[in-house]
C-alpha cells in the first residue's frame, strides 16, 4: 500500500498538499454536479478550510484545525494551466 505522500507524488500533487496529512479529499458524484455539491456544502454551513470546484469534474474539500479560512474557489484551465477563480463560477 502506498503512503499518502507517495500517492501524492504519483498524482503530481504539491509537497504541501493537505491530502498527505489526511486533511483533504477529492470526490465526485453521479447525482449532482461539482458546482451543486459545493453550493450544498456552503448552504449547509459545513466548516472547511478550502472548497474547490475542480474543472467542473470533481470537488476538493480541505480541512484545518480551526477551518477559519472558508476559501471557495473554482479551478479552470487557461492556456493549458490551471488557474483558480474566487467563488463558484
């Protein structure tokens, strides 16, 4: 079995990724779009550090000890690079 750090390296994640500490997860659903899922999490007042609608394909949710930032982003491709826009788009 791979460690979280080894798996993170294999998928091209950054060294500081919350995934390596078990503080973040990426997921999708066949029942709702990523934007709908993000909006439901916000409406339900789920406490998170960072919530990202990733390329309208999946949701990233990250947590921290105090979840004080409540950052909401939308990741899109621009010229082949991922850029992060503030809020849900």
